[in-house]
C-alpha cells in the first residue's frame, strides 16, 4: 500500500487518506531510521499484526513510501484504509 509520512508530528497515528496514500503522522524525526521504525510500529498496531509483518518496500528515505503487510490481503487493506478515510472525514 502507498503511505505518506509526516514526521515530527505532535500526534502519532493514522490520519486518513491523502492523494490515494494512507496518511501516517509520526513523532520521530527522519534521522537514522527512527521514523521508519516508528512507521512499522504504527502500521502494525493499526492493522493488528506484528512489527515483523510490516516491511517498507520502497521509499526508505522519502515521505512517500510503499509498505507491504504480511497476512493482510489487498482487499482487507483497502477496506481498512477506506474505513479510516471515512472516519477522518466524519
């Protein structure tokens, strides 16, 4: 799934969808991989999987990333993202 990361945010967590990508706010600064580690933890927690099941496929040094979640089908991921987007708009 596509993810857009906002580092150094006051509040960490999922924040809906922006331009077709899951918007994730993180406390960590993008230094020494800290934001990437926090990203995998936030996504794992949100989708109910272990941190080891979340892999950053591309965009290691970018705010725009592609993330793979093992044990979660594309349909399940899309449904969860859609529900998050609907909650963010409400």
